């Protein structure tokens, strides 16, 4: 594929359906992903640990009215900039109707970020492919397991992706115009403004990630082409000051408010620790993201390997060169960083989706080279492995961590398998548009089944939810905030409020003996709690118990809820 050729969409049913969808991109893509992502947003309890930390900090920002400082409980949370907290506070203020206790209102920021990323992917791809190719690019990206997860929880990554695509779209158009593509003119002043503003928004959401991806991609293109003059179309002389002007007010305000501690923690500790070693046991060798791609990029993985091969063969095309630089530079950058988590590579997934869609809509070569056939078969194998993992998870997880698998979930899994195998068979036959339609259909069945059928039944994992319900049942008027020892996950703070006391067994005994009320003790702290409580001559009555599996730490836990009676002090007789 020496360039992005005209696509032959075809006149069969699948081709006509794709053409109809592509003729209404905003409406059809928005509706598709609202239907796909909303069940997870509404059904999942607060997740540990990042989601609950972000949501609780946003909640405290909203209730306190302090939109500069960031706090979790009574301590600063100086790891990420302010952007995501502003967005989550705004969506909760609007959708929560005065009640900030529902986790789904904080997830709306990610939903909006995910929808924006989908539409911006369409916009980026539309600059060099047909409307059908751009629509399929956006749909393949949105149905990946990774973006579906990130758009359904209250974290930074879906919003960061939207910010990055706003920046990448500007760079893409400047590059294509600079490479002499007749259909592309230099970006307008308005587009330059949007691109630099998106860069600033990305900095406010997640610090240096968006600039790092953009710079790595630009360097790769400049070195590859040995040409840099196209960069002048980005108008950096006024674009960079614009971005600085957007970021600077909060950057200065938090510097003053925190007395420099924000920058010391976020850059000097958190960011530096990620670069130096695997932070919080999240280290992994290079190749980690490649190994995860089969499941994290599913179901679009069905087209990825041949799409990449086709792009490498057609690297003389400026569009293909841009996409390869985007993928390659970002991939290398993320692989060499010691700290690795699955969502870190999300910024390069739009490029992978566009490459996949470009191959899916390319005319079939009746005499395909052997390497292309081999890559097509590899993609089918990867797709079937991902299909097996997703279906097995839907069926087995409720049995392992919950109340069992209902019959209708087996039915959903069976339909998913039939659709998935149909997609694989269609790809092998060369009916790639039909394969894409069947692959997208699999997620329309299995993702809602996971959200509405599997997730609510994982009761052994949703420990905080169960404990919070029991605390609400056992609470009395006038009780102080409960004390927590041993099991102090952030989701407990989201459920119980910022004043919940996070301590150990010794501290829980001190608190209970001094103030009374409820104490939530995990078995690892139970002995220390009871021993010190006896020393303080206070009494504890066991009320409820919860057993489960702490997925954040990877270990089973057993929790007991006690009511502690205040120790009675011996009062001195009044002075005569």
C-alpha cells in the first residue's frame, strides 16, 4: 500500500451498512458508545485504587469549594494536576443534583473524554481516508477492551486521550501540508489555537504525557524525513505562549498554596520514581505491552498485524509514515519506562485503529504476498485467543469470586463465540467488511453482559461496598466517623467519607476507647486491636463480618465490625 488508496466499500449489505453509518458519524458513533459504555458506568462500584482516589478528591474539592488544592481525606494528593478533578467535580455538580456520593457522576468525565476521543479519531483519519475508513477507525478504537474500560471509570486516561488527539490532529495536518499533499493546506489559525489549547489541557490532566508523545512523534518524523520546515505550520511562536498562558494560572496558584510541595511530590517523587524503577510493584520488562495487545486491543486485533505490515510496505505515503512514527516512537518510549501499567499505551491506540481500518477496507489482492497472508492468519489467532479470554472471564469470574453464573450469561457467551468465529472466518475468506461488522457485534453482546451480568456478581471482590452497607446498618446517631485498620482501601474513604480514620490496630483501639463508635478491623490488625483495647479497659462487641478477596493486594481478607464502648475514666472527687 504505497499510499492510502481509494477504498472499494462494495454494494453488499455490509458495505451499504457501513456507508450509511459513515454518512452520520457524530450521531451513530455517539449513540453506539453511549449504549456500550453506560452499563459499566452505572453498574460498577467504586474501584480501587486510582478511581476512588480521583473521585474522592474531586468530591472534597466540590464540597469544600477549594478548586486549587487537591486533597484525599485530610492529606494532600499531589500526584496529578488539577484538570481531571475539575472535570469530575463539574459533572457531579451538574448530574448529581446536590448529591456527590454516587460514583457514576464522576465517571461522566471519562465518558465525555472517551466520546471526544472517538470523534477526534474520526476527524484525524478523515484527513486522508474515506468517511467509511474514518468511521471504522473510530469504531475499532472505541470497542477495544482498554478504551472501554478507561471510558467507564473515573480516571484520567480517556480524557487525556481526547486532549492528545486534539494536538495530534494539528500536527497531522501540518505534516501532510508540509509534505506537499495537494488536498491539504496549512492549518488555519483556529485549528492551531485548538491544537495548542488541547496540549495545555493535556498538561492540566496528566502532566507531561501529551507533550512527550507529540515530541517523540515529531522527532521520529524529522529524523526519518530529514526535513523540519513543516513544523513552522504549527506556529509555535504564538502557540507555545498560548499553552503556557492556559496552564500558568493554576500552576502558580498550586505553587503558592502548597509551598512547592506539589511539584516536589508530583515530579520529584511520583514521576521520577516511574522513570527510575517499577513504581508500586508495577515494573515489567520491555515486551510487556506487546504481550497484552491481544486482549487490550481486542477485537480490533483481528486486523492489526496485516494492517501494520501493509503500512510498513507503504511507508512512502506521508500518511502511513505519520502513523508509523506515531506508533513506533510512542511504543518505544513507553516500553523503556520501567513502570508499566496496561493503560499507559492508550495514546498510540488511535494510530493502531486507523492502520487496522485502512487494511480492512483495502481492496483484496487476489495474489497476496506470503507475508501478508501469514500476518492475516496471525491476527485471526490473536483474535480467537482474545475471544476465549473474554468469554472465559464472563463465565468463570462469577463462579470464582461471586454468586455463580446465571444461565443467560452462558447464552450471551455462546452468541459471542458464534459471532467471533464468524468474524474470524470472514477475515480468512477476505470478506473484511463483514468481518469488521461481526467483530463489532461481538462486543455489543459481551460487554453489556460483563457489565450487567458478571460484574455485579463478583461479591467477593466488592468488599468495600459490603462493609459500607453493614456500617450504615450498624451506625447510631451521634457516632464518630468509623476507624479502619488493616483494610484501608480508598474505596472505603469514598463510601464512608473523608473523616473516616485510617489507622492500625493500636490506633483503632485508642480511637474506640476514647470516642466509642464503630471500628472496622481486618484480621491482620485484630490481635493488636483487642490487646490494646483490653489494656485501655474498653469493651468491643462484634457486630458483623465480611470475607472477600482484596484484588488491589492480591490476597483474601476477613473483616470484623466492632462497636466499642468508651473506657470510663475514674474521676477525682470535687475539691473541698
